C-alpha cells in the first residue's frame, strides 16, 4: 500500500494560498476524496455545498452521514453566487478619480476584485481568515455554477480568492471543467460512487511534483494509505 505524506498530495502541505480542483464523475465520491485528502488540515477546512432547492443527498454522501462537521458547511443554492458587479463598478469609478487609467496600485485592484466576489464568498473569506496558515475553502458541486456565474468571470474569481490569502478547492462533477488551467493542482477521480471506492482511481494531472501521484498514473484509492484508512473507517458497506 502506498503511504504518501500529506505534503505529497499538496504542495507544501497547503501552507500557502493556492487553488486545487478535483474533477470526476460522481459528486459524493469527490466529496469523500476531498474530505480524506484534506483531513490533515481539518481545523482550517470550510465547505460550501452548492445544492439545488429540495435536493436529496445520496445516502452515502459524507454530508448526509454527518461526517463533515455541520458547523463547517454552508449549503447555498447556485443562484446565490452571482458576482457583485454593481459594487465593483462603483469601486472602479472611485478608483478612476484617484488614479490615471490602468495605473491603480495592485492593492487597490485587489480590493476591487474582492468587492466583485459573490457576497457569500466575501463573507466566507472574512469569517475564516487565519493569520498564519490559510483557510481552505471547499466548493462542492462547483460545476453547478455553469450557466449561473459568467464564464468570463470564473478565472478572475479564482485568482482573486487566492490573492485574498485562501486555498480554494473546487469539486467539479459530471462535466469537464472549461477553465481547469487556472488551478494550481488538478486531480481527476474515476469511480462509480462511495460504495465502490476501492476500485475508484485518482490521477494527478497538474501541480504534484513529488510522491507516487507525481507520475500522472492512475492509482486505486484502496492503494493510497491515508485515503484508504479514512474511507474504510467512515463509509458504511450499506447506506
């Protein structure tokens, strides 16, 4: 069984602001893999679950099983994550009165991009700020923003969140992510679901330079010690 250390899954143990994407075919399995791989940093991990109104979770979803602490989870409908464009335009207009065109300091541009973030994202970053190590904000079902959040604003948003001093972790299910190149680290999970996790595989596609996952070879989750131990313990054999 391969037993990689946590910092071989994530550069420098997620000690610096960065962006990570888990993509795959099963939403619940993505949550489980993210939960297990982020376990070493659990005290600074906070989740936003983009959930449709009236949606019933898979019985083996880690949130349905209350494995992820409820006080670390915000359940938000995708429509609530629209950019605050009006406030950003007001900030840009104020900046334009103080600085010549395109010459505003980077700090001012960063503030404007922060103001442009969805209100929930602004609040989440402010409420979870850590002075030493960055908070890790997980967005589950991030693919549900397609058609809700403007595609052209997605990459600037990801960069702005990282610049705000955060590790952003996106879970992108079912369809290909059109802006995965923006993320620092990319993982792809193939599997039927939580009950079949032992046969599911994980492949590092970008950003892992050490350890077994650096080879871009698919590894069974059952062969990855830190992941397997958590999933073996917490995923019931039946719902």
